[in-house]
C-alpha cells in the first residue's frame, strides 16, 4: 500500500461543507464519549461502537436535522475512532484516557463510497462533489479518504488548510542504482556532503524569512487578545511558519529520494 496526502484547493462554499462534516464528526465523538462515561458510572460497562451508532440515530439525529446535511460516514467513523481510543487506553495506558474534541483542533472526517479521481488533480467525493488538489493524483481506484484541517492548532501547525489522504495498492518498481554504497556527512553550511563529492545546499529558510516573521510576530503582539484582527494576524504568521517548514521538508525529501533511488547502502554520520 502507498499513501498520499495533499492539500485541497477549495472555494468558500466547499470549505463550509467540509467544516460541517468535521463538526458532525466532532459532535458524534463528544456525544459518544459523554455517553460512555455516563454508562460506565451507572453500569460499569461501556457500549460498543455499533450500540452507540444505533442510539445516535434514534436519540441524536432525530433532534439535530443538520446531521442529514453531511455523509453518514463522518459520524460512524467518529464512533469507531472513539471505540479504538478506549481500546488503546486499556491496552496502552500511556496513550491516556480519550479526551473531548475542540472546534478548530485537528478537525477531520472520514468518507467512503463513490470516490473517483479524474483529470489529474480532481477528485469526486460523496455529498461534497468535485474538489481540486494542488498536486496531480495517480489514476487509481480509491475506496475511502480522510479529510483533515489543522486550523488554529498552533503557530507551528498547518494554517487554514484542508488536506486529503488515502491509500491505494502499489507495485514497487526498483530503480537502477548508480553505486552500491555512499557516505553522507550532515553539516551546517551544506545540508549534506556525500562521499562522491555531491553537495546539497542548506536552504536556510528561517534566515530568509526572519525579518518577515519578526514583523508578523510584532503585529500579533500589538493586537487585542480575542479580537478578529488578532486572529487575522495569527493566521498570517502561521502561514509564514508553514512556508518555512514546507521549504525545509522539500529540501529533505529531495535529498532522501535521491539517496534511496540511486544507492543500495547509505552510511550516515551519527
């Protein structure tokens, strides 16, 4: 299996419908968690994901018609995720007890059904329609996808963006190696110096963006806490942080891809 995660190019109407799906998934998860806590306190038993879904349809959907504005997969998968979170807590206590989800913190939802990729960077999603991606997608059958946003999580997280991810069957094709072994020396002035003389420059993304980061950070500090202007300033600062992170990640991906495709053994200084 090979996984793909790429950013979606959305208009305001599409952002609204994605936010509705994420909101329904979050509501179902929080309702399920509250129900499980209450049931355990009363009976010392926790309802399963199937039982929770039956009660959700009977007790919650009937009084919240906005549930029917989104795909049924979103709340169903949210309850499955809750069930898995409880199992992880029981088997791996370090994972911690499941927590209630907050709006704008790692919003996500799951879709399955009639999903189709066409024209390179367009994908058809159930109840949402056709959305466009920034990258060309492989022409492969897709059974399910996860759509996620990380808006407002922190200044270091992805800013005001929606991403789609999915897996598909992939047949690896080994590439012809230029040489068997290569040594790599990680440095500061250069990102990496290889034993064959190849050098990869250090992009120094933070240094290039430092003045703009300082200016945006100063703008945030001058705004009133809780105001709309502060949220706008934080959004601008987050986008710049994301750009710096993307430049670094791009340089690392290019380096590691070149090393893996052209060499059988890679020796790196520790």
